[in-house]
DNA sequence: GCGTATCTGGAACTTTTTTCTAGAAAACCG
DNA sequence: CGGTTTTCTAGAAAAAAGTTCCAGATACGC
């Protein structure tokens, strides 16, 4: 009668996938414990067993989406050699991810500074640092070799992630005047210019 | 016995001020209707009469904070002539506002894409466009005069607001490795480089 | 098989938001 | 002024969302 329920670890996985679907289709305001358990055919007890709280589920989903984004960026950078191509690869990978995984990108941007994560902020932040390590490592190498201007590491990150995230937000919010394809063509070079050492 | 209650319009004003204080001291999770009404010595009925919903209050507060930020930026730009000094003035004004009105800046960044505004998104967005008009107008003039690179207007905005907002977020989140004073010295020039026309 | 640990279901409870309505204060107007 | 209308306030009650709890089911090691 009841469809075969996945159990154990699979249930947690299943809940995360369902949660993202619910978020994508019902939006922030339709994103409730009841909506997620109903959509997934899973009980409240299971959800709370695996995630402790609804915020816990949201934090896990956030972490999962973030992992995928940063993995995509790290992969892209790995195929480059110079600072210029590396930075531009990061930018393109972020924008490509935003386009190809719209739901995940939307959830990331909407949740980023948005209460869900308050209780798990520390965990999420350290997970972020871990996943970001390959990228920050590369940036440090560029700096050591003098391939980018001598700036504090956090400013270099700000100059890359700031514009890219803003572009993603504009695309995701459906701004009529924002063309993601054009951004993918123009932004990498512009961001690079903000980082290039003098006389380049 | 009961302290003299402000009435009418004044109550709405009073609630907004109280709300920001409550948000600043109790954080996102302590930011509830009851907390705000209790702290302000105002009843639920009054709050709902003036703002329709708790989200309505949050949207009004958001708009008010945003107005102040953009006014500060517009004032700063008004005192400049060239594209370079104008852009740099915007950047500095944003960062200065973040420092001087920490509570308002925190609320702005935390609420920006965060559910509170979903119901009033349209109003908030059009209010934003209005307040942004003096700034976008300036940027268009720069572009027409060839003082900045020929880029779509939304990309110019992205290249300015992206890094500045990211810097503000890092400062507000208390990142140990982020130094706002250093950012105020270095960012304006770096952002300018991303916008400068060729051969500058 | 047996015992233990893990997982699931759903009713009951808590907290937070929203609605509702009676009535007080202000504004308006002849 | 005196009456009428509108605006505003108060707080109880309802609705909605999140959380707790525990009885029972399932998987797993021995």
C-alpha cells in the first residue's frame, strides 16, 4: 500500500533532495517541516531524528549545495596555470553553476545570511573554509609569485566573490536587465583587472 | 502609571526604531512581534494596524535603512566631478555607513534575500530603484562621456556594489582577518581599475 | 534467535504569528 | 461646543509552524 520507504542514511539523502525541490517550487514561505515531510513521504520523527531541527536540515542542505559549487570552482581552477586564467576560471565556474543548478544557487543565496543558519553558523563556516581551501591556496600562490597585486588575502577574495555573487543574485532574481551570458563574457576580464599587478 | 504613549504616526516611527534595537540586541532569532511590542510598550493591535504584518514592519525597516545608505552614497558622489573620484566616493560612503550605522547595515545585509521581504518584494524593489536613481544616473553619465569602460549598466553596478557589499558582510560577520580600514584604503582604487576604460 | 542500536510514525505540546472586535482617542464639521 | 466619523489601541482567541516525546518497527552483531 504505502510506497516502499527508503531507510537509514537514504532517508536523510532523500529528505535533502526533497527539501530543495520543495524550496524551489514553493519558495521560502512554503518551505516548512510539514511541506517537506509530506512531499517526501517521510514522517516528522524521521526528519528530526536525522537533522535535529528544521534549521538543521536547512544547514545540511546549504552545506551540500555549497560543496558542489566550490567543487565546481576548484575543478575549473585545477585546469589552469596562470593567475589570470585561474581567476577567470573561478568566475566562469561560479556563473556556470548558477545557470546549471539554479535551485541550489537560489537556496544558497537566499539562505546565506538568513536566520536558518544562525544555530549552525560555526559548523557551516568551518565547512566553508575547508571547501574553499583549494581556492584560497591557489590565490596565495599567485600572491607569493607576484602574479596578482599585493593585497590582503581577504580583499582578494572580496574582489572575486563580491561581483560574482552579485551577478548571480541579479540573475536569480530575474532582473530583466541582467544578461548572464554577457556577464560570463565580460566579468572574468573585469575582475581580473581589479587584481592584476601594476603594469599589466 | 503607564508612560505616555506616542500616538498615530509617531507610533509607527517608534516601532521601527524599537525594532532595529531589538534586532541589534537579540539577533534574528529574538526578533519577534512580542519582543518588539514589549520593548516598545506598544500593543499587538497597534503594530498590525500600522504595518499589516510582522513582515510588513521588517520591510518598512529595511526600506528605511536602505534609504539612509543610498542617501549617504548620493551625498558623497555629489561632491565629486570625475568618474574615478565619483566611484571611489560611492565605495567609501558605503563602507563608512557600515561602520557608523552597524545596526542598520547588519539588518540590511541579513534581510536582503531573506524571506522577510518576499511578500513586499515588489514595493521594496521599486523603492530601491528610486533611491538608486541619483547613483545610476551618474554612472550613465560617466559611460556616455567614455570615462568608464563601455559595459552594460547592470554590470557596472555589479562591479561596484558586489565587492563593497561583500566587504561589508565580512566586516559585519566579524571575520577576524578582515580589516575595514584597510579595505577603505584599498578597495576604491581596485574597484576603479575594474571599471577604468582601456589605456588609463 | 536474542539483544541492542537505530530509525520511523504521529499525537501532543510550545512558540510565534495573525485575526478579530470592543472601545478609546483624535479629527472633522456644522 | 456636540455629534459623527475615522483612526488607533488593547489584548483575547485562533491559526500556523516548529519541536518533543515515546511506542513500536527494522536492521545488525553475536
